[in-house]
């Protein structure tokens, strides 16, 4: 049998640091109570610390003979003293039961505030030791949030470490977290792990104090679920995850590393033809003259705007130079076209001047932000084409450190705040994914029923995912 009360790997939670047996006894008594008894307990908790038995009978519209046996069933909680006439409630224990009874309310969700309240029932001196937070912290609970829950990534790493252990709480937490509904009936846990009721209550305490799963009730059945804010966050991901476009997409260019190949084709044209260009001061770009644009289009079926992008990318990468208004290939270009296209693509993507070219297009183009946009594409590893508008709805790209997805108090509730993008920011994300990463051979772009679509290339998947 597992040692249920030993320290866990990530935290130093040990149930023997407080009177956990009394806690378990109270939980078991609460679960054994009828709905009428719970209602009377709630009335006692809402009353003053001292009141008459007669007034309780009046408030509940019950005769004293009906009320008396129910009071006897509540007596083992040691919440109050009853001398036959007056009920005197223990102030400290009332706080404990006010928290515990909420589990039985309709619509109860074990949220961050509930977790904070169950911690308040513990001796405060054990918290810094349990959660490895400084004893000098002005707000121990806030320190716990920052250490374990502040961002989904922080909490995900914590969960991964906890469920990787051989301890039973890790195994049970995995059952809950892997469940499609993020909810597992306690009855199933008892049967699968061959636990007695008392053993489960010890496990439940460890699950809750370790922020892994909480006991609540769903349609009258006792269940384990993660804390509510995590369930909300996971629901958002599930509901907004882009679906692959099932019908045929029209690619902008028909082959995977299209822009890289098109640059090579322009270099090939320069071996036997002259392409005259001019400098567009307003756009800070070199553009082909009309005759040169027509010549490129005759060999590569693209428009003048695309030709302009090809020319400027060649100049940026040092694969071409301007000599007396004519585009000329460099020695590096002749070496570049000889290497395999995947290697050529990778070299282009990693070229430092390729990144610097993004900064001409937007003040948002910092290395950190571009890396965050690339990381957001990792969720597409198993997909084919997706609508860009679906992707942007699901994307959680922190365009600044202050806007990362994090656990915050919003009004009366805690939530993992999700980013909202301005039109300018959406345009920038579109540019990075559908222009810069396309030109770098990381994405392919296309359209379906007039909607913009994209997907990762084979190299894109290997780099980003």
C-alpha cells in the first residue's frame, strides 16, 4: 500500500503537519448528511455565533421535535455547543465549514478562491514550507500563484512533473487531466485503485493541497475535477482549435518551398538576361521596370508585387546586387542555388538579415514577438490547411510581456486572461505568418472559398513543432 501521507515530490506537503484526521472525519460526516441536514447546517453557519434553538426552529419553519434529531446528527462536527436551549458556534470552525459546505451547492465550481479558503483552514506556519515560498512574503497565497499557477505554461510544467511520479496522487491526477470532460466519478477511482473510503479521503486532501484535483458533485455524484479556471482555459483551447480545411484549397503557389524556388528561378534568369530595376523611395523598395516585370512574369507566373518581393529578398540575403540600375547575381547566389532546396530554405530562414527585414514593416517586429508567433504555430503540427481567421481566434500570442496569458483577478473571479488583438496587431501577425514565414519557406499560403488559408511546410513542422 502507498504511504499516503508522505511528502510529495514537487511540494513538501505532509498531512501530518496538521490535524488531517479531523478534517477527513468532518468531510465524511458532511457527505453522509441528507439535503435537509445540509440546509439546517447552512442556516446555522449564516446565523450569529450564539442564538436560541427556538429561533432556529422558527427560521426553518420546523417544529422543535423535528429539528432536534437533525441537530444531533450535526453534533459530531463539533461546530457548536447545544445546551438544550442555546446554540453557541465556534468562530474558527465556522470558517472551515462555510468553505466545505459550498461543495454541496448547485453550480459549485472548485475555483482559485475556494482553494485559497481551504488553505486558510491550515496553520499558517505550514504554508511556506509546503509550497517553498519565502516566509517573508507579504502575501503567501499570491506567492503560491506566482510559483505554480501564474501562466498555463508554469502550471503545465508543474502538472507534468507531478503526474510523472509513481505516487498515487500523480496517477489519479492523470486520470482526471486525461479525461475528455476533465471530470472523473470518485466511484471509478475507488474501484480502479482499490481504495477504501478513508484512503480516498487522504488522497483527496493531497490532490487538493497539491492543486491537482478537487472533490465536488455533479448531478448528485461525487467527482474529481481540476480547479475551475484551468477547466475554463482548456475549454477555450478545445472550442477554438482550428479544424483542417477538408475541401480542396487553392495554393498561392503550387509547390512547398515556392518562394525559395522562385528566387532560384530569378537567379537563373539573371544568367542570360538583364533585369532593370528602380528604387521606390516612398516604399523603400527596389521594383522591376514594367518590361522587367513582364519578362519575369513570362517565365514565372507571378505579378509585379510578388516580383518586387523576390528582388528585395535576393538583395537582403546578399544573393543579388544593383549595378547601374540592373539586378546582378552575386557569387554567393551561384553557390546557393546548388545546394538542396530544404537546406537552402533553412539557410534563408535563419539568415540574420532575413529577420532584420521584418523590422522595416512594423515596430512590433522584435525577436521575442516573432519567436512567440512561431511558437503559436506548434499547435498546427498535425493539421493540413487551416483558415487564418480560425487560427487567430485560437492564438494566444503575448505581443508584450504584460500581455502574456496569466492568472489574474478580474472583478470577483480569477481567470486566465486571453490576449485581445488590435487591427494593427492582427495585420502584423498576418504579415509574419503569411508573408515573412512564407518567403522563408516555413508556411504555404492559399485560399478556400475566398478565405485565406495556410499550413506549415515539412521544414516548418520540423523547426517549429
